[in-house]
C-alpha cells in the first residue's frame, strides 16, 4: 500500500523558515515524481513544484521560486520542502503528492507572531 | 499560465441523480507526446484530494465506475452516473500538460 506520511503542523513567526517532510512507503521512491501543492484557507489548489528523486531534478512554479526549495533523501525515501521568509500569505495547508496518484495528509502552516 | 474554468461552481444533487461538471481550458491540453494530461480530483470535507480520473478518461484504480471522464483539447467533462452520499465534496480538474500545472477553482457537490 502506497503511503505518504507528512510531518506535523507548524506555527512559525513571520520572517522565519519552515522545513516539512513527506516520507514515502509502499513503492519505489525513485520511480516517480513527487509534487508539492499549496491550499490556502478557503482557496483552491496551487502547484508549487516537483522533484524527481532518481535524478535529483526539480522544477518550480515561477510564483514559488525563491520561496520553496525541494529536496529528497533517497536513503530514507523522504521528500522535503523548505519555505523561507514566511509571511501571512504562506499560511496554508501543504500537500505532497506522488505523481498526483497519492497524496499526503497535509501540513498546516500558520504564520503568526 | 493555463486557466481552467469549471462550471458550475456548486451542484446540488439527490442520491441516484446523474450529474456533470465541465472544465474548459484556455489552451489545448494535447501534449506533443500525444497524451492529454487532464485529471479530475475529489476532495472530501477534511480530507486530502484524491485522484479519480487521469488523462481525460482513465479511471484510477479503486474508483467506482459511476465516474467517467470525456473531452479533448480544451473542453472536458466529468460525469457521475448515480450520485452516492460518499461522492459529496469539491471536484477539481487539473492539467499537467503545460508548466506551471494548474487547477480549476473547484465544483462543490452538495446534497439537495
């Protein structure tokens, strides 16, 4: 069974950074792309970017360049996303999604002083 | 960026009723490889999105066959033949042909 287990919800100060994880199991981690998607409160879905663990290649939505950094650790089957210089606009739920077929449970990030 | 326009924004249905959701794209979603990367997702209340249909009309494993997708180029439709209570939630179309990948604004399916 494919499972994507994301790290816990985060409360962070404006200007800080946050790094979240997405641990994959039930499939070969390097076989497919891992996508990251943002869902703002009451809003729809936005694609942030994609990492292909096999070749460590990333592609980003221009909107999130400089904001999000995607990495992957093949040894632990875990993908990471770091968000930097956080503002209230970054308060949202963030999902990892394996090839869009399977989705993690989401990480709620709240940016507040 | 590709804009996906979903209609209607809200859909009220009774159990057993058949309904359709439209998704129109601002550009053709036919890729140079011959595939059309238009997917349909369902997000139930309090849950993560789940993939229902990929590449226009292919049913994801485990998804009931009352769901079907059709369309081409810029016009796509999701049909539910006989709504069940578990189908309630927000439906999104999304395209993965052109970067950045984009999503429609969603169609909320409610019980009448």
